[in-house]
């Protein structure tokens, strides 16, 4: 209704002005028929009212559509009423919707091509890395350890790039099934054994009871836990020589906890550490920080419908928990 009145306010003012001006002109010309003037005035008001009511009723759906925001793109294809201006608007929105769909399809095709390229490029880079690692084994120390340290960093970076590229299509890339958390932790620790030794920070497993399993995707959870472990080790090096990986149940939920005793996260940064590319105060001290680790952790956890909790105290360390909504006890797996 407000939109209708705003559109016709000038017409209403013009019509009312005519209703006053015409009787005044007759009065100045010497005509003194007051009754006829009043009749003409009210007749003009009645005709104006009838016109406005007809106009509003015939275009009510149009005004409602213009005034109420669309909730879905499919609403662009809906029709209003059989009025020229309404049909023109419907045609405009339909054309715009089709153009948008075409542009969206092109963008998705480019994204798919980029994802395919990144996937192939990462796998191609892993082959020369493996060759370099084999070559490093034939070298003497400390050259061998230094070369393998750098190849480990490159491999970690390549995996991060690969998972970042796959994040957009994670819904098509995960398979939910029961996963025993202790088994997964052992696999992560085995994969990062040299990383622990090189930084002289070693993991300790605390398991409330054996066989706690959760419904999740093992590949993505492996990546998520690896990110947390790398963060914990990087910010513990030189300050603490251990971190604790705990598995326990809390109010019917399974909790996977990664606790380090490193430098901790400042309070002002704790609400923003999960933001993309945010490094904070610690990132300025540790130049290798990219600000993507915890962002990926949060994104993957949300896509898998797992919760994330963070607690940290400066100088004492950081605790990050992954919360799983349902638990199982699968000791035989």
C-alpha cells in the first residue's frame, strides 16, 4: 500500500488542485452557484477514489511483489497479473533469471576446471617429492634430515591446497561411516612421526574407554586432526615437549580434544582465529602462519556437522575440542 501511495501521490495532489482551482475560476468569473461547485468537487473526489481503488486492486499483486523481498531465485519466474506493466516486469525478471543461471553455470564450470587442475597438479607434485625423499635417504646427516624436513613441509602445503580446493564440493566428497577415534589418532601420529621428532614435541593419548566411535568421514577427519596437531606442535616448540590427545564422552557426546602447553592465544584473537587468513598476534611472531589452518578446521567440522570448542590461556596453552553428536562403542572394530 505504501508503494502504491508513493507512486500516485503526485496524481492525487494534481487532482485535488484541480478540484479547488476550477470552482475558484468560476467564482472569479462571476458564477455564484455554491451548490453546483460543491457537487462538482465531490464528484471529482468520487471519480478519483474509484480510479485509485481500481488501480490498486488491479495491480495489488504487483505492488506486493515489488515491496516484499524474494526469498528464492525461483520466485523470479512467477507471474503476477494480466496487466501490461506486470507482464513487462515478469518478462524482465525471467530474462534476468536466465542470464544469471547462464553466468552461474559458467562460473561453476570454471570452478570445476580449477578444482580438477589443482587436484592433478598436487598429485603430480607428490611424485617428485617422493623421489627427493628417496634421494635424501642416501645422503649423510644433517643434509638428509634437512632435506626431508623441507619435503615434509611441501607435502603438508600441497595437502592443504588440495583440501582447500575440494572444500567447495565436500558434500560430494565425503562418506559417513563409523570411525574409531583412537585408531584414527594412531594413524595421524604415525603419519606425523618425523614431524614430532623434528620439533621434539611428542603426543600422549588419554582414552576414557576403548572403542569410542563416531559417525564421520575418516579422510576429512584425518585432515582436520592433522591441522590441529600441526598447530599444537608449531606453537609448543621450544616451550613444551608434549601435547595431549584425549577421547572421552560428555553428556552423550563424543569429544576429541587436542591440548598443547605452548604460547596460547591472546583473548582478543580467540574470536577471530577461525576467520579466513587471520593470523593474529601469534602469526606475526611465527612467519609461516597462513591463517588458513583453523579456518579449514571450522569449515570442515561444520560441513560434517561436528562442533568446535576453543579454550586458551596466554603462556599456558590451547585446547581445541571436536564435538560429535552421537557416540558408539565398537571395541570389535
